C-alpha cells in the first residue's frame, strides 16, 4: 500500500516538475518579447478600430506614439510608489485627431511638487511616446479606488473616463517616456515604468524533481526489504 502511494507521489512530482520546466520556457519567451517591444522604435498606437483586439499577449509594453491635444482640465492624480519616492502619477487624457481619447501617465510628481503646483500641459498639439499599458481596474489589494471623491490607487482608465464624462476612450493607457531634457522641478518625471517578471520556475522544477527522487527512494526502500524477505521464504 505504502509502496503504491510513494509511486503515485513520484508521478505527481515528476508532472509538476515538467510543468514548471514548460512554464520557465514560456516565461523566458515572454521576457524576450517584452524586451524587444520596449526597445523598439515607437510605432503608432492602436487605432480605435483595433481597440477590441488589444491584449496583453500582443500589445502590453509596446513602444507607441500618439499625437493630439492635452485635455488638462481632466487630469487625475493616482497614488504612486516609485524609485523617486512616494507621490503621484499624473494622468492626463490626450485627444487625437479622430476625436478618440487616450489616457497618458505623464509621469511621477512628488507630494511637495503637487502642493506647490505642477506646470500645465502644453496647449499646442504634442507628440507623446511611451509604453502601452493595460487597464488597472478597481484599485490595489489594499485600497480600492474612490471615484466619487477622486481618490485613485490604480490607473483605472474606464473609471477615470466615467468620472470625467469622457467618451471614445481607449481601453489602455500610455506610460510616457522620459523627457529628452531634464525635467523642471514642476514637471512630471516620465520613463519610470518598472518591467519585472519573476522567474523562479527553475527553482520550483528542481524542488519537484528532488521530491520525486526522494519518493522513488522511499518506494524502493519499502519494496526491496519485502521482496528480499519473500525470496528468502
């Protein structure tokens, strides 16, 4: 009975280890694809007709380019924790030539800078490049967005659009690139997107394979003495 149970464990642990090897291959491919998107030249952002087809597998972290006018009066502040400290992401919608709207994370603003006042977005037409990011609905696992009181903890573009009465808004937002020139003290700091994919699958695979080996040893240890005793009789 115990030998059979140990054999079942061997099979289960081998299956789990093999699955982790497959997951590792998938993760390495994902990292390679994302890295190629990040460092590629900026290409036009998905047009309105393509919005229903935008997804993580094909579009997230694409380096894209937008041209339009800032809708500064609809800017929103999203709580942020960055390498520069705790502060806010300054989210401002950009209206493109066809009337569609794309939210842009213009960058990080410290609490002190927000209190002093941030430079208004340029009124003239601008071109913005950055990384395409998918919607972040609801908030964080610690704090939920509170649209009624304009308190935001995630970049939920659907809720932001509803709060500001905006229509024809993209289901994604853009993390703006860092400015070519050093930003002034009253400007948001772009280019702070953190791209990190934990890849512990090799450790997990080795753990499962080790458990499979130990289970196999346990099965042999239980089976061999009983077989030896039966042969002796």
